[in-house]
C-alpha cells in the first residue's frame, strides 16, 4: 500500500497537530535567511580592483576624489572594500 504524504495544514485540520505547534512551524519568521541572498540572483564579477590591482571578485564601483579636478572611478574588490570601510557610530 502506498503511503500518502500529509502536509502540516492537513494535520492541523484533522486535529493531529496542535495550533501552537502549527503556528511555530509555519510562521513567516522561520525563514532560512537565504531567500534574498545575492548569490541566488547575481553573477560573480571578476575584474581588476582599483585599489590593489589584482583580479578578484568585485563588490562595487567607487570613486576616489584626489582633488576638485582629479577623480578616479573604478571597481573595488571585497577585500579592499572591507579593509577601507568606515564604521559609522551614532553620537
């Protein structure tokens, strides 16, 4: 005899699964955290980093302002981005 797959909603409707347990298992806040992960919808971009000059995975593009007239715009790798990031603290 073939076993029937029973969902949590069916168990709840039949009274097998208590309401408290059903709510705990089926709640929206029980997400895995991977639903909006960039690796699912963005391709990895490998390019030459403007800071270190190596070919690595690119985090974003940045503009370095040397003066009012001189600017350098280009990609920055993840390592350089995290090394040069400034932590903002609320006062």
